[in-house]
C-alpha cells in the first residue's frame, strides 16, 4: 500500500463533517486527499489537497473524480453506485465495495439481507404502493421508512392508526413492527481485505425526540457482558457476511424483553463513534483508514467513560452561525469541542459535537447535561 509514503491518492465522496474528521486522521498517514462534494462551502474544503465541487449522484462527475485517485471511499452512502462499479472494473480500489453501498442505500434490500442471513430484526413488509399499505396486515402502530434517501430522522413516519395513512409516504417504502425498546444501542465494526474484524465497545444512545437523531451517547455501556458480547457477535456476523472492507455502524434496539434487534446499517464512520477520538485507544476514523489500507485493526478498548453530545442548531434559528456558551463549557475538565466548519445554522442541523471524558461515569454524564444546556448554536 502506498499509504505512509506520500504516493497514495485517496478520494473521499462527500465533504461533510465525517470527511473532515477522516482527513484529520489521514494526514498522519502522508496520503494525498481529494474530496468531491456538491457544496462549495463544505466542511472539508480547506483541509484536503484538492476539493472538487460536483454532484455525488451524477455518473460522469463521480466517474471522472474517481479516475484521478488510487483508492476511493465514502463519508455518505448517497452516491452514484453505477460509476463506482465501473471504476472498480477499471482497477480503482473502492472501499466499501459498490455492491455493499448499493445494498445499504435501499432499506428494503437491507431488511431482506437481515432475513436471509438470520440477523435479528423487527418484523417488516416491503411496500410498493399506497394500496398495498392500506391492505397491510401489520398491526398499528408501526413505522414506515422510505427505502431510499432517508437520514437523520428524515424519511421515517410513525403510523399510529388508520387515520395516519392519509399522510403516509407514497414512494417505495417498508413498514416494520413498532418495537417497545428499552435502549437504542450501536456497535461499530471494521473489516479489512484480509478478513480481520474488530468491534468497538457497545454504546448507548439517546435520540432527540423532535429531530429523531442521536443527541447523546454514552460509552462504554453498562449492559451485561452477555448482551454486549451478543451485540458484538451480530455486528461481526454482518461484516463477514457482507465481506465489507471498511467500517460498518450497526444500529440496534434492545427491547423490553432483553432481545437485540438490528435497526439499520451505515457503511462508514458514524455519529455513534465520535467519542472514540478521545475515548478509545484507536478512533473510528483511524480504524476506517486501517481497514481500507488493509492494515491490522487498532485496539478499540475504551480509555475512560466518554459521553458524546451532538451540537445541533437551535429551533427557530436559521442563518450565519453564532456559538453561545463555549467559554463556560471549556472551563470544565475533560471537555473536547469539535466544530464542523459550517457557516450557516438551521434547526437541528449538526454543527459539531462535544466529547466529555471522566473516570467517574456520573460526573461525565453531569458535565454532558451541562454542555447540552449551555452550548447553543443560534443565528
């Protein structure tokens, strides 16, 4: 691998905060980094060696970008897979592999993969029309998800009773049984081309009820060893069955009966792994690079209790971002602020995150609550 010698041209599809944090780690490996993103003001624009403005869904744009790199990876899965498949045929290394991205782009195919591979997941039905939804035997309430392009809570609709059907999605979707869950949990797993697999310790998540995205994350989990081992084994099984090269975030539910059910996959660094930068021996971003460079996985052990708080744009504020409370937050020990370089804020937009590290778990949680209440992004 040319990495480490300055000759490897690494292309990243997507120039958001995940790409930004990936670049911050990749710099240590002497690689030349090129980024493609439709937003000329994307967070990666000033950190990479070359920034290209263009559509991630346009075949020619992605193909032409990919022809100029040795290794292509993603920080968002909404990309033109046809172009990636052609690049792969022509000798460009694409990790994660295009076939994996194609499967994960479609939540219906994801669910079918779970079913075919005996991965525990909620009962579901693939829906292709409004009529099919009306006739579904799925008991209320249930969740409807668009098969494609949903993210950060978008493309998800709770159908409580028959009256909600009039506002349901009409595009291809899937419906799944409502899970009365105890916790939302996640495991991040890596796999390299040699088949070496490693998992990060399980984390527990809290979601913002308005925006339906991760707002608060606790690592490591205090769930039983047996449950944590079961979740790790599920994540490893998925990575091995997919034969993915790269990082895979496996989001799961723990229901009221102690059963683990897989919710969704993300084939890239993920919001549920940001705390690994300060909280673990190796970060998720370094682990992704190790995997795609076909290097040994790093030690994923937690160094300490780590709480991650997403910094979201305040409701009712849209425009140039103003950060309030940073000085107060920085007075706390073990607090690490990561701002994403986004010039404009809007309600619930991810503008940054804060990791709080403390040997005392309760103190870490207390500081995290303080950060949530104090650090605000307004306009």
